[in-house]
């Protein structure tokens, strides 16, 4: 497995709002390709190259080539998303350049809140038109340049949503065929809620080695000790962590305990397993 584990804080923040966080007022985006190339060169000098493609379905759709491990999904399509330019009444999360979305067909988990899909964005163009996204790209480059540094409270994440990160766990650096990035588990929402199998997902956030493209993946995942849904009617498994619905705004204890349990869990207990999802990411090539 071509990845480097990271050490990070188990205690995490309360649920943030979609507008949380402040981007630099004048992000420097002119030299993104040069900076990312240096960053990834420094990382790859100490990290092994990505593994050969795993056993499964090798497929190329438009600019994305992947090998889907056996049993994970049975195909992939592409959707061309048009530009959403800045406007006076447009929130930051609604501003993005023309980009491509790649939904996976026949994904192992069904009925989840999120669909399984990849996204490919032009990094320079996105950073130039959206200061908040420029900050996310800079954050990702910083993590890749020095994985052992203290991590930001909110990890870099695309696509942009009108929701906030509830938690993150199981963070590792993973290389793919022509780039590198981070993978972790997370859940997004607009109100405090328990970590649950309907909403939790595995994500990858990376850059091609030349800094030209930002690639993201959202892949639903489930864990035996989580509730099925984020509501009071969902039963807590015997080894699960209860959520205090009578004091739901103070959910630090639940978030911290779940984060610690997820970080300590055997990678094989997840569905799909973490090695299978990592293998999918390692097979990626952006053309």
C-alpha cells in the first residue's frame, strides 16, 4: 500500500457552518503549477511510487482512467458541469469553473446520502475565481509538503457544499498514478447530528504532479458500530457511541469518541474496506 500515515488530533471542532472560515484576501494563484510541482517532488522523494493497478475493471472515461476493484462498482460515466461565475448574489460555494464529474455506476452501497463520484477541476482557474477554494488548495499543498505538521481544523475539501465538516478521521497521504493527495473519512451537515452510515463517506483530495488539476472523490462507506441514520429512531449498535439528543448542541463527547474509535478500527471492518478504496485511488490517472 503506497501511503504514509499521519498523526493528528483526535479532538475535533463542533459542526461548522457553510460560510465558516476566512480565505486570504489576495491568494497567490499565479504560480500554482510551480509550487505544486516542488511540493509533490519533495513528497515523492520520500514516498514509494503508486502501485500497479489492482485486479478489477480498468476503464477510461474522458480524462479519467481508473481500475475499479472487483465488487466495488461496475462502471463510470462523465457529466460536464458548466461554469458558475461570480455574481453579487452568489455565495462562495456556488462559484466554480467548468469541470467534470464522474459518477460510479453500480456502487457497492446504495441508498446513501451521497453518490459515489469523482470530480476533476482546473486548479489555477478555480483558485483565481474563488478565494475560499484558493485557500483550500494552499492548505492541501501545505499538508503534502509537511504531513507531520499540526493539521488545520478543517481539511481541504471539494466539491463546495452549503454545509460544514462534522469531523474527520483516518487521514493518510496516498499517491495516484500522476499525483498525490490525502484521504480521510468525514461527514458534512447543517446541524449537529450523530456520525452515521447514511452520511459518512471516504474522500480523496489531490493534485496532479504538475498542479494543473485538482481531483476529488466522494465514496460512501459504512462502519458496523455506527447507527444507520442520524436520527433518534436509529438504534445504536452494542459497541456504538450514543448521541445525547437532549443536549445535541454539545456533541463534542460523541464526535471525539467516534473519531478515536474510527482511527483505531481495523481497516477491514469498513465497507468497502479502506484498502479497496485506497487501491481505487492509487489507480487514478488524469489525462
